[in-house]
């Protein structure tokens, strides 16, 4: 992840679709049988299906940038740089 040198790398468990940190059981998505899914968050995965099955990696990056912009945790340019480098490396987006 050399493209993220100026941004900290996420630590711990995080969603393999959007990159959200999953800090508690309430953050995890669910499989078809209702069990917790440790790979995807509740916003991206529910009942064994992606909540937005047709979203592209580019659209996910824009979605994350929009959420982080509202949260005002870091400048938009930094969020865009970090999301653009990190999200394509997640399990859902690997080719």
C-alpha cells in the first residue's frame, strides 16, 4: 500500500467492501442464515447479499468520500487519496 504513505493504514478488522472499521458485533453484516459475517459490515452486506450489488468500486469510493466528508474527520483530498488507494485492494473489489 505504498500509495497511502501519507495516510494511516487501517488497523484491526474492517469491511472488505467499504473499508469501515468493524469494532463490534453490531457492525458486522449477516449471512443468509443470520449468522454474523466477519468480512463485511452491516451497511454493505445483509442476509447473505450485498445491499448494493451493482455498485462499482468507483461509486463505492465516492460513497465513502461523501460519508467521510460529512463526518469531517480529515480533509476531502486526503480521504479521496486514501479511499482511492485502499478500497480497490479490498476482497470485494479484487479481480
